[in-house]
C-alpha cells in the first residue's frame, strides 16, 4: 500500500517549533556545557548582536538600504532555528529566525561558494515551482545590494558583520511548513534569496540560511505570510522545554495588552516610558529611551539577542536600585568598572525568592514584568549577575530588549494595526 502525504493550501495557522540554542533539539546542543560556558557564550553573542544592530542602523541612516549594511552575525550564543522545506519536491532547511533582517535566503546549487551544512542543499533545477525574479520586482528598492544581471535577473548581495556574505538571485518558490497542530501547510509564490555564493567565518553547520521577519515589505516573511506573527518563549534555561513556537499570519496570537509599534530602518521599535522595581517607579527622564530628531536612540525589541541593553540614562538608576536592594542580602562580587557587571554570591533560584520584579512600562499601558530568572543569569555554582547591560552605544541612546526579558510571554506583531501585543502565559497552553 502506498501512503500519500496530505498537504493543504487553505488559510491556516502556521505554528512551528522554535529551537533555542540551549535546547537539546539544537544541532549544537552540548549536554556537558557548563553554566559558566553558557553565560559567556550568551553574553558575548549579545554584545556582538548589539554591535550588529548599531552598525546596521548607522549604515542604513547613511545609505537608506538594507543589504549594504551588516546583517546578523551568525549567532553562536542565542537565537532560534526553525525547520521548513522549500521547493517542489520539498527540501528540508534549518534556518535562523531573525526579526532584525527581512529576506529569507538559503544556500542553493550550483554552489560557486557555499559553507558546510548538515542537511541537503536546495537545487532549484530540480524544483518545478522555482522562478527567478526579473528586474524591477516589487520590493527591490529595499535591497540596495540588488542589481540586474545580463539575463534580466534580479540579484542580491548581503554583507554580514564580520565578513560573512550571501549572494545569489531573488526568486519565487513554494514553502512547506511542518506545523505543530495542523500538519503540513504549503504556501506558494513566496519571494526568497537563492544563495549561490555564501561565506561565513565560523564552522557552525547547524543552519542553512536566514528566515527574515524584519519590517521591509514585499521581501519579508512577516508581510508575505499575512502581516502578523507571534512568538512565545518559555524557560530558555531548560534544555527539555519544547513549547517555544512561532506563529505566522492570521492565526497569530494577538492577545493581551498592546503598545504602539514603530518601524525605523527596518527594525521594530517600542516606546518605553518607564521602569519600576517592585512598587517603586524609577525617576528616569523619558528622553533616555526616546528616538531623537536625527534617528538615534529608541528601544528595539529583538529575537536574536539574549541579554537586554539599556541606554545609560535609564540603566544607571536601575543598577543603583538593585544594588541598594541587595545590600545586606547577598555579598557583592566586585568588578573593575562600576557598570561592568552587577554580580553577587548565591544561586538565583534559591536566594532570590521574593525578590522584587522589574517592570518595563510601555506606551498604551502594556507591561513586561521580569522576575528574578529573567533579570539575572547564573554564572557558576555560587555566582550570578544582572542580565541587563549598559548600552555603551556610540549612538548614545540605543536600547535593545532581548529574549531573556521576554521569557514566559507571547509577543505578537500586528503590522496592520501597528501594535505589539504582550501577554504573560505558559507557551504550552497556546499550541497543542
């Protein structure tokens, strides 16, 4: 008996598992990694990610485009992977989900230059649904690396932080999503980048490309699949937690309190109006988190950065308040510079029971509440540190809210209403 695979093309909820770097499902998962090794990886990658975001925005301000700027550094310490299949017949790909870049691209045959990957390369010559885009397609103006070759084909070139690159043709293709509750769902005629020349500086073979959910229309999956998406993140410290997920399109969970969503330079910004520690609201000047007249500053919400970085005008007051609360409670571990790190002797899960929450207050009344497990990171058996760092930004006021602060929340982006929805919930309750 021959078993056939049932594939639906009806509008459905595209709910997919997100695989965090700390999960046992991740190709690079190491059960022997120490607590110290993990925090060093996460902190280093957060600093690199912040540098990428800052570099990209600075370059976009000067050239007004996405592809000339540095895109994501291939993230060694954090971020999420998602499985999808491309082409007809479908070829499975494992790609990095990124709200900070907009184009979906994968490595394609023939490879003029490709980096090593653990799964099969996509061969467009074997796909009956592959179609190269001609010059002047909608959305081309968002990619300055776009050019027209001698065959009237649209080419792209992305240059990444640290020297990584991807170059190839822009095309239309079918994607097959293996959803968590509705089986396999096929979406057709989607724009993506077919990379024939790809180079990266590390030897991580866990991914085949990037799944862009940034804010540039026409090319981003965020608009190609329905102008909405949501993700829910549980405990990233638990390697056995398997309920992290991404939902695309109309089935996204746009519930809870909302705050206005703004788009600058292809990134998602929110208006952070204040911070409270327990019931005490810190006296932070609102300008600390504001976007200035020349486009500097503001607060990004990001899927690829573990830690949070806050502009100095707000960070110092939060730092001082937490330090004051810890006096007489736990022994502080000194650092060379005042704001280099706020570390204490102890164990977060044991010694911070009942510690006041830190709340980020956003315009419109939405709050993001950080309990001790989202506020601090264990650095060893008897040492933990604040997981919020000063931005030390050349752009002065740039702040980024990382994924650790978003733990135990469903975060939804509605690009029609231009709202960000935030709801505290156990992700297991949202997806079967």
